[in-house]
């Protein structure tokens, strides 16, 4: 059973930064061929895609976070990261990592990010 463990959420002031991490419990030998994504869900809203990082390192971002968020991965650590800079109150949400092995997709448990002064 694949489990994803997220960390790094919290409370930050507008303009601040946070770094989210997500690690898979299974050390796939072919993790380099798998894709990761970050989603977020604000209260009363649908879950939305924030950032994608493909197996070869190409990335894609939601327009609302482009230039402020950076997704990266470390295959040796079986992890994906989301560096969030210049945070805004509207970034407040529960953030979920998603791991696509191409044999199945898995969600992290979610981590709360709150941006408030």
C-alpha cells in the first residue's frame, strides 16, 4: 500500500514563504518515471491543480501561482516539494500531493496552509 506523508504546512503572514514536502512510503526503483502534482482545496471550493512535475522534470503551474511557487523533486529521497513564496491570503487551503505511478494514483493526507496577518 502506497502512503504519502506530507509536511510543511502552517501559518504564515502575507508575503511570507513555506515549503511543503511529500514522501512516498515505498521506494519505487522506477520513481524517475513517475509524475507528481500538488493540489489545493479551499473551504467551499473544489480541489484545484496547483503544480505538476513530470518524470523528466518538466513543470506546469496554475496561473494564480506562476512565478511565486516552485515545484521540485528528489528521486533519491522519493520526494516532491512545493516552495511557496510571496504567499497571499487567497493561497489559504489544504494542500495535497498526488503521486502518479502510471499503475495507480495516490493522495497525501493534506496539510493546512493559512496566510494571515
